C-alpha cells in the first residue's frame, strides 16, 4: 500500500512542483465596487480576472497534472465509440470496483499499445457491477457519460419521476428522499420533479470541536442521522421513497466526511425496507482519505480498497468529475447491473437504463461521448486514478486544514474539524444571528464574557451573502454563500428551514493555491470579523423564486448608516 511520506519535521513532503504560473491582476476596491454594481452584486457574475483569490468553487477549477495534459494528446474525437470511451469504462471499474487489483488500461491507450489485454475489451460482452460493456451495455445500459454532475442528476430525477408516474397513473405521488445533506443543484433537480428533499444531518453536527484535536481525531459530522432516517421511512412509507441518498463528503454539511460505519448502517436500514442506496460521489476520494486516517481498522488499507468497500454499499451514483476526478469537465451516472435500483425501476417492458440513455442522447449527445470532448475524457481517466493517491490527498486536505486553523487563529468562527475541499464560516456565529425557534441565550452570554457587542442580526437579511460581496469589494477574495440565501430560507416552510445550515464556503481549487494565498485569506477575513458591523445585509431585487437563484438573480447590498468602510 502507498504510504504518506514525512520528513523529520513531521510534515508531508511537497506533492507537486509549479511549472506554469499566472500573474494576478491588481485592482482597487473602487474598481471592484463599480463592477459589483454592474453585475447586481452576484458573485457568479463577477469577472474572475479581477480577483486575487477565487474560492467560489472547486468544481472544474483544478490545475490538471502533466499526465492529464499528455493523455489529451492521445484523445480520439470520433463521434461513435472513441477509444477514450472504452478507457473510461474500464477506469470506472478500476476506481470503484477493483480496489488494489486495477488494470489501468488507460496507460495502454496513451502509449498506443493494442496488445491482447486491451483489444478484447473493445467488443467483449461484460456484465455485472457499475459498467456493462459490449452488447450488454446496449441492451441493459447502466453507465452514462455527461458534461458534469448536474446533467447526470437531471437524467436520474427525470427518469425516476417518469417511471413512478407511469406505475401510478392518476395518483398524486408524495415522494420524499432522505439524505445526510442535499447540495443546491441536487435539491433543485429533486424539487423540479416533485420530490421533497429532506436533510438529516448528524445530531452532533453543531457541537464544538477542540482546536487541539484537529488532525488527531474526527467525529464524522457528515454522517446521516440513523434514528431520524428510519423514523422518516416509516412515517412517509417506503413506497414513497425512491432511494436513500448519501453525499460523500457532505458538501452542504460543511464538507464533513461520512464514516464507513455510518454508510453500512444506512445501507442496512435501506435494505430493511427494500430501498436502494444512492451516492452523490463527487468527493468520494476525500471521504475515503478521512476513513483511512480517522476510522478504526482502515489505517492500513489503501484509498482504492476503501473506495471499493464504500461503493459495495451503494446501488448507484452520480458524480461531478470536476471534483475528485481532478478534471475540468465531466460527469458520470452509473448503477449496479441487476441491483436494487435496477430492480425497483425496471420492468419486462421497459429497462431503466434504456430510458436514461434516451435522455442522455436527447440532451447531451451520443452515449460514447455524452457531451464531453475526447480530450476531456482522456484527462478524466488519468484524474480518477490520480485522485486515489494517498500523498496527493494528504497534501490536499492539509491545505484545507491550514486555512481552517489560520481562520480560527484570527477568531473567525469556522466549522471544525476541517472537512474536505473547503473551509466553512459559520454565518450565525459570525454575525450573532438569531434564528426563529432556536435559543441564542448561551451565545449571547458567551459574547458578553468575551467583552464584545452582540449584533443580533436577522437570518432573513442574508448577511452571509453580504460577507461574500464585501470580501470581493475590499480584498478581491471570492467565496460562496451556501446558507439562508442559497438554500432559500425566505421561500421555505418552517419544517424545511430546519435543514438549512447557514454557511459561507471557501472552496479550495486543487493544485492551484500556495500557502501565501491561504495566509492572505485568513488575515483578510480576520479583519472582516473585526469589522463585521460594516458588512451589508442583502436583499433580492430580481429573481427571488428562480430555481438555483444564487447563480443568476440580482441583489442590493444595504449598508447601515455610518458603518460602511472604504
């Protein structure tokens, strides 16, 4: 098994060397403010070239490694059955099924070595697992390439809604899917297909975690609440639950990991009620690393073996490959051949995979490229395997840990322990926000003991979004609000509001930033915390009820009189 290598100082050795750099464009707060006004204070519309550090998303913002760039030269752009299609099929089996017994046939494609271990796979009839091949993929398709993760989600939720409506003609189905954490695009696809998404965060998610334990232990705050999961299944009825969704790592839940123990237990509950388990697998490798490092019994297992075990408990998955695929483009939808998901949604007259393939071809292109170029497919094959490198993952997550520890040192309320892919700022703590139905007296007493003024801001004033806007204006740092504004606190009922965690995310792009970026960010946000009374509240002025409104709506930043800092 690959071992993480440390030097006598007790820190990991450097994982990569920068051979290409891009200078930043220096802009002034006044210039950025002018552009913020013209882009309606929408961070997604703000020009990236005017920023010093960009944490908007780690999706597709990866700096690819040299082997990925090299693989792109061996791409095949044929419309039907390009050789990257076969390489990706086998790489997916390597990644999620084979553990330490990977074939890595992508290497043979790159060096153009069509020997006897490669040639038969072009037309072999292989079935079982997450990727049928040859004629089996035609008659019983279960593997689908898409441009990105939300395209895979679109196919999934459209198809299950179509099938369930056909099975229940004339009925008004009340469908619910429980999850440890719904991300924004996933939730939007569910809701647009009449499915009610429910967040069942770990009951100890909000408990404090001691800074001295960072890097030493982890409570797996990304876990699903198993008690509430079974209660919800019984209450709603298994017939009204399409599947149980597990997001690994839990993006909405501050990027926190999910333990193998919790995955097993959730699978057991689902099976008790004859339900499939589905993974949102965008950051599967980071989750596997947390299991390797912190869960008993896994420290001697490779990331590949841990991944194999994790995916043995799911019946299908969607994946944005722009995260742990280490690629700039790509998505996958895949389900287990003749598994629980296939059984639930297939009939003798209609195979669920055939219906999905119809949508894939209609929306995104022929099945062997699925809206991706051959170059992107080849880069993805290399990236999926590289993401399982223990040394890469340790370097990656140490950078997240460094950002969280430095923010904590600046007294910024950040979710601890550090999760994967991002640092998450607790907006309620940052602005002393009062939440209806939640007692804030203990927090008020704490502020009094610390000798600081209690701000008592309203959650509906979207101060998290105000923090994002002000960070751009003052320091040229872009984050992303994933809280009351993005998850539409104002549009939800009281029950659904309980599933909203009020956070600002600083998503760290892979292999891109130096420790200088991390230090600059921590110092800037530390200053913002000192000046938090100057941060504006935000009001939606256009597009309040749009789906995924934070990508496109317009906002007004409202500063308190005399509080705005230049």
